[in-house]
């Protein structure tokens, strides 16, 4: 072997060994990535995607738990849905609850977070107090509020003591029961919004606020020009979480009003899916409802997320 | 290399742990010889966990070699169907759950005449399908509902006897109202929307099934409709009672337990409820004297709506079907279990059975009423509560409409139309 060849081999050998090492390292990282991701993906596929596809397939049949066999019916279930007054009423109720549960906790949550974004033991205590409801299960919260809000419950007894002769039927008046249920949900999720907004506020550099103050910006101007734009990621997270949660409401309706008082007053999509699929056994029709619910939630979430993410500012 | 293998081993270990955690709870293993069988029970304020545990122990003492895994759930068709659909079907169940759909799918074991021994199978028994027996006959019946009443409140209003006709019933309500006493307690709040059914069911069963015991069977065949005059008239009676102010309307937002407490607290004079209330009244005595009568019909009869439920059925795929049947029969025929069920839940029994000692006054009064009704042929099917008589989910689908009927948001005609619409939506096509 000549010196040139030796040199070439040496250089090429070093470069080659480096390339080989790089490829090996890349393959190793891919393998590590795969080992950690694949099990989770497998569980996700098995427990989420596969049932989702099965539900969509079932929605094209007249499957009924109380009867043998099921026939393919195409889109008949979906056509039935658009003409079903119970479904349309549940859809309307769900949209209303989702709107209330998105707007109220976010507005109140931001206001409370601004007030609690200070140092001091009292503010630590208050932060914990606001977070406690979200730790409780929705069923427990609903049972407690159901007892408080019934016609002869604690709230009306208190109102009567203060001289209100005929207090409202919070859960028995069909005109207000839906707002009562929405209020209970708002009460519970408010804490999540407060905590996320607090985290967002604490991520805003103080120097920016101080600079704005030095430039003569008042509190409202500082909030509008500095704080709120930089809180955009927190707003996105909170709005999406509350929106999706609002569309999926079931527990509170089931425990507090069981869909009443009266026909369809507080029925939601999720409540009707369970009622139709489980109580009545009409799994095919219930699956169609669930599929429509999935499409609505996915569409609304994507649209809202896109709109909100445009606002997000990077430092 | 060694680092890669460690990472792989850790990932595999995590996956195994995750998948193990996803596994549904494994059934506990018994001793090597015991056969494990699951038994579906349902807990109520009367039928407590202790009641079931003692009854299970009594049966297991008679049939050794069985380890019973108690499933606590609900005694209704929809719940049992959920268990079956999710692969958790119990090996033994009872509680009056309609069994036709399970029989149609070959999911239940058949009982032979030898196996049920001395238990008598009554004519027209719902557990006998196509000449084969799929559920042991129950020894007790339920009256759903009767009208329990506060005798002290009646006396205060100047009423000396319970009503024996519909006109007398209205008079009683008016007298109570004039005395400042709310006549009728109702429920229906929270999850317990079913509690609003009691008054409507009493009137429908008395007036509709009372005139024609086959009415609901005819509805199944499409020969009658809820919009027919007899049903609309019964619904109108309910609406009229509400309009006259005879109901404790606060009850519409009370749970079942709170509705009973409201009657105990004397918020109303009459409490339409199933006969199981008698057991509760004997267990926790009331502050007033209690009476009971059956809702009077238009034509002056006090008709008692009765359900004679199905006894126990066995899953055809149980680990040991023969042993499961032996255990089920022991559970049902054990004398101590029979006595306990009477005392705990107030099941009504005919003259053919001897009552245990130590029964309370409320139960004895209720059972005497039942025995008299049987002798005088004044029982009618409690069709609203006989599982299988209405489509799955029909009764619960009508509960909100009953509330609307009571609070005046729905007319009797609209309620009847709603009932027909729900029936057609929910009926199973054969």
C-alpha cells in the first residue's frame, strides 16, 4: 500500500468511522425513541382509535343490545338524528353549556389570577382554596350542590330566612335548571383557569411591565398591551380545555337533574348518548350520536385553537 | 450496547406494568376446591350489604364448595345487559329482571322440574318461556304502589276512613288541604326521577289495567294506544290532582331518600310508594300512626297493582352450572333467607306461606291488605313495573314527561302522544 493510499485510507477511515458512528448513534436514538413511544402508542391505538372506529362502524347499523344480530343501515341513523327533536334539543343545551362554561370561568379566572398574583401567605391560602373544587370528583360536587339547590335545600332556606317568600326552583324550574347546572360546572373548573392564568402571569418578565410603567402606561394599558398578549398561550389552553369539557358534560346533569326537570330540559349530547345506548339499548343510534359529538368537538376545538394560536406571542 | 439493553429492558418492564394495570380486576382466587361463582345483588336502604352477606352465607352453608363473588349493581334489565355486553355477566342473578332477551340469545340455563323441587310454578309465570323454565318462581310479590297515610293527619282533618272510591279520594284530598295539610307526597329529584312515577303508575294501573288486565299486552300487539280515551283519562286525573294543589311540589326536586324523609317529617299526609316502605316504617318507627290502602278506582274498587317477580336465573356459561343452580335454589328456599327478606324488604306472601315471627305492624297491615285483595280478586298487574311489559328504557324515558304532566307543562293528550312516540322508538322489532 502506498503512502498516499495509507493517508487516504487513514483520512477516509477516520471520516468513515465517524460516519458509521453517526449512523449508529442515529439508529440508537430512533430505537430508544421507538422503545418508549411504541407501547404508549399501542395502548392509545387499542383503547382510543380502535373503539372510535368500531363506534363509527356500529353507527351504520341498527345494533340493539336487547336483540340478536344487527343490519347495515347506512346513514339512516344520521338522517334520523337531524330530525330527532330530542337530539336537537340536547345539541342546543350542550352548545349553551359549553359557551357558559368557557366564558365565565375564563373571565373570572383571569380576574382572580390578577388579584392573586402577589406574594404573601394569604394569597397562597387563597390560591389553594380556589383549586380545591377541581380536586373533588364531579359526582361528589354534584351531590353536594344538588342538596343545596333543591327547593327546600340550604340555599332556599337561607333565602326564606332573609324574607324571600318564593325563592326560585333552581333545579325544578325548567327555565333556569340548565343555568344552574352550568353554574355548578363553572364553580368547579374556575380553579383550573385561575392556576393556569397564574402560571402564565408568573412567566411574564417583570422588566417589561416595569418598562411600560416607566413609559407612563397605567394598569389598564399595561394589561392590554403587555400582560394580555403574553398570556395568549394560557388563554389558548384554558379556552380549549373548558370548551371541550363543556361539550362533554354528563356527570353533573346525571346527578343534579337526570336530564330534567321535564322533557329534555338539561339533556346534553353525552347524556343522550348514554341514555340511548345503555338505557334503551339502541347502540347503533347512540353510536351515531357519539360520532356526531366527536366531529363537532373536533371541528370547534381546531377552529378555536387556530384562531387563538395566531395571537400567541413569542419572546 | 449494555446501555441500550438496559434501556430496552426498562421500557419492556414499564410496558408490562402498564398493561397489567390496564387489566380489569382479576377475580380473587378461592381455595383449590371451591368453584367461584358471581352473584348480582342490588343494595337499597332495606337490602343492605349486611343483608346480602348473611343471605349468601346461609346459602353457602347448605351448598359447600362454592365461593360467591358478590357483584353490587342494579336489578334492572339495562344494567344486566351492560354487564353481559362487557363480558362481566354474573353467574347467578335475580331481582325480577326480565329475561326474554337473554333466553333468546341462549345465555340462560334451563331449570328442570326435578331441580326446582317443591317450588310451585304459577300459571302464566314470566320465567316459563316456550315451555321451558329459566327462572325459579319467586315466593314474594310486590305492590307498586300502595298509598301509605298518616292516620293522625287524617284525624286532624276529620277523616275517619281511607277512601274506597275515586270521588272519596278527591274528597279526602280536599279535606286535608282545607285543614292546611298537603295531601300527597311525591318525589322525582336528582337521579331519582323514577320517584315521580308513583301517583301516575297507581292511577294508570288501577284505571287502565284494572279495566283490562291485558291492556299492556295489547299495546305490545299494537291493538291499543296510549292516546286511547282510557289512558288519556288516567293521565288527566294526575294533571287534575296537581292543578288542585294536592301535591307537595317541592318533592319534585327531592331524591327518593329525602322524599321518604319528607313523609316522615309530616310534610304531606299520603305517601304513594311500593310495599317496601312498610319494612322501612317498621325498622325506623314513625312519629305518627301509619295506615295503608290501595288507590281506589273510578268504579269503587281498591285495586292492588302487584308484581310477582322472577326468582333466580343461572348463566348458561357459569363455571359449574349444576352447582350454581343448587346454590341458587338453596338461597331462595333457605328458611332464614325467606324470613329475612320479608323483614328487610316487606315482600308480600299469600296464605300458602307462614309468616316469620317478629314482623312489624306496617308490614302485617300491608300483607293483610294483599291477602284480602287476592281473596277478593282485586289484584291487577303492576304493568308499569313488570319488566318486559314495556320496551327497554321506556319507563325511564317517560319520567321527564310525567314531571311535565305534574307541573302543567304538558297536557294529558300531549303526554299520551309522547308515550306512543317513545314506545314506537324503543320497541324491539322481532
